[in-house]
C-alpha cells in the first residue's frame, strides 16, 4: 500500500517536472516609497517577474516601444520574460523610478 | 534660509517675493504642512482646468495622472496632520503660491487648443521644479517631525517624477 502511494507520488512529480521547465521561477519586485525594490534583478528566459505595488500611487513598469505593465494601487501584475538580454524599464508616470532585468538564456 | 526660499520661489512672480519677505525665518511644521498641501491643491486645480479645456489625449492623460497622484499625497498629508494633531497654519508662502497660481489660471483661461496645451505643460515643468527646489533646500531640512519629513521626502520623489513626466510630454508635443 505504502509503496503504491510512493510510486504514485513519484509519478506525479515526474509528470510535473516533464511539463514545467525546472528553472521557471517567479521573481518578485516590490514597488514601495516611489522605487522598484530590488531595482535590479536577474532572470532566465521563461521566468516571471511579478511587481507588487505597495505604494498609495499607481505606477507602471514600462519598456519604451516594447511593453508596459500597469501597476494599480495595492495590486500585483506580472510578465513572463521571453527574450534574453538586458532590459531597462521605468515608471511612465514617474520616470525617475527605474529598474533593470538582466535576462540569461 | 529665507533668502534661499525667496531665491527659489521668487522666480514665479513678485507676489511670491513679497509674500516671502513676511515669512518667518524658518517655517514650522504646521506651516510646512500647509505649504506642501497648498502646492498639491494648486496642481490639482491646474489638472482640472486642463481636463476641462484640452482636447489632446496626451495632455488630458497627463493631467489625470497629476490629479490622481496629488489627491493621494494630500490625503496622506491630511491623515498625518490628523494623527499628529497638527493644524496646518496659513502663512505668507502659501498665500503667495496661491496668488501666483490664480494669475497662471487666469492666463491659461484665455488660451485654447495647442496654445493652451503648450502653456499648461510648460507651467507644469516650471511649477514642479520650483516645488522640488523648495522641498530640497527649505521644507525637508526645516521639518522637525520625522513622519512629516518622511512624507515630504516621498512628496519630493513624486514631484521630481512629475517634472520628468511633464518634460517627456513637452518633448512629445513638439
């Protein structure tokens, strides 16, 4: 009985790991006090960046000419990173707020 | 200290200089709270005027951003003075700022279309720059309550952000 359970559990894990890439992570960036924290993060292609806006002000995470994530007051929003390279983003409402994502393949 | 404040804000108009000449040597916390709140109200009123007058999406969107942020900052300011049991105190600097803003509002009321858009955005850059300088050199160093100081520091980041945002809008309008 026990052995059957263990093999079942192992099977589920094996299935999960074959479906999900092992390295896919969610990297959290907190937006507080008019700043992205940490301001600089490192990610791999396929990882998700999640911004958590703890400020009483709306913000954005914007890459000029590429993408924009809206960050309403008290909300979280995320983006899956699809390309490797260095990405500098800023808040369109407060361009003095800057962040960087360094993406490895 | 008063000389610096006069130098910074005096550029607005003679009214401001006259107002500051009567101001105390160093503003107290109740006066600082009043000045910061007044600066917010001025920008909220300017934003409302722009939302009503402008037909340009870029300008109206910018004005809505100003309205939203300054209402949020002023709400925080009101919550803080309530918590600290401080009554914001009217003062010559606040009065001079309000007078200058009224003159600007009347000037803008005579304009329409592209002329209005341009004048509004140029004034937004100038106004935020003045408040940034006042916060940095007078208001933040003079504030004695740490919570007020901290709110003013957040306010400074917001104002600096708005100044850059206004500069970007000005560049896009060209």
